[in-house]
């Protein structure tokens, strides 16, 4: 459970107002993150993005760290491409390949006009129990993958948290409802200054077991907070810190680098 939650958190918390740019300008963004559980490092990730006023492309690597790496080694790669439209991300293709516990796994999704058109999972989905909450076709409209879901276009820092992230990872469909929570100071390579802080509410929509204690905790009791920083004066806001309280303890994701050029 911890390993899966940590990897999902990396994906979930990783990058503009189009009118603020010329149509030809693009930036190269490099971002590194660490994930810790109760203060102990459990995972690391690195992302490289090319972002323009109308499109984005991101590739990244994920790996377990610390004591988790000794007992349950995990390695993975991820990629996504898409475009910006009316303040939201519209992914075209998302893929994650990773190996954990000696088993290779893969998630691949295709999108069109914000809607999911194809999902491929490896290994294939197993038969679900009676308490399974299915994902409806209607709920797969205007959704984003785990990476695209937190690439925030905003006219100003004040509007970053005034939105709901419609998250889908190939199985779980959830809404992440953001609300403003002030500012905090951040100092890392590539960024030094104020980051806008949001509280978040986790609302499961489908693709989960209704009686799953971890899902119930995230929905009813979890305290989630995400801080976003503007990347290189581009009006793109990327996460620099996130904390999620889970049934088994707190997970914290921190950016250790956020450089744009």
C-alpha cells in the first residue's frame, strides 16, 4: 500500500496563461522530487518538460529509495504529451512503464478533446468484487492523466487554487478539489520566493472498492496540501511541495530542483 501510494503521489503532484507568451516561445523545465514517509525517503523522481503557449511534453523517471529500495525495488519511466486549452491541460497520450516486486507493469492512455479514448493495462485487469465502483463513460470526459492534472494554467497566483483537478490513472477516477490556503516561502535550485498553497479534498468517482479503508480515509479524513510555484515567469505553476495524510502515516513530496530555461 505504501509503495503504491508513494508512486501515485509522485505522479499526482508533478507543470500558463497562453496570452502571456508569444506563440513561438517555449521553455525547458527540469524538476526533481523526493518522497518521504514519516520523514524517511521512499522514492525519487526526475522530470524534463518542453512547454510552449499551446502544448507540452514531459518525460520522467521514478525509483524507490532508502529502505524501500532494499526490500521492494521499483523502477519506472513515464511520459505525456498534450496541449493547453482555455486554462486547462488536454492530454493526447500518457504512458507509464515500471517494474516492482519482480513484475513488469504498464499503463497507457489515449485522449481526444479531453475524453479518454483508449486504456491499456499490463497485467490485465482482474475480475472485480461486488463492492467495486465502476468508472462511467460520462466521468471520462474532460479528464487528465496524473502528470497533466497538475500542470496549472493561471492568470495569477490568486487563481491557481480555484479549480478541480479531474484525475484518472487508468483505473481510479477522482476529483481533487483545490481551495486557497495562503502562501509559503520556498528556496530550491531554480526557484526562490513565494509559492501559492492550496488545500485539497479527495473525491473518489469510480475505479475503486467502496469498502477500501485507504480510499475511505482519503475521502473522509485525509489532510492534503499542495504548494505551487510559477516556473520561470511563464505563468505556468508547478508543484514544489505536497503533503498527504494517509491511514498509515503522512507522505510528503518535495521539489529539490525546479529550473526553467
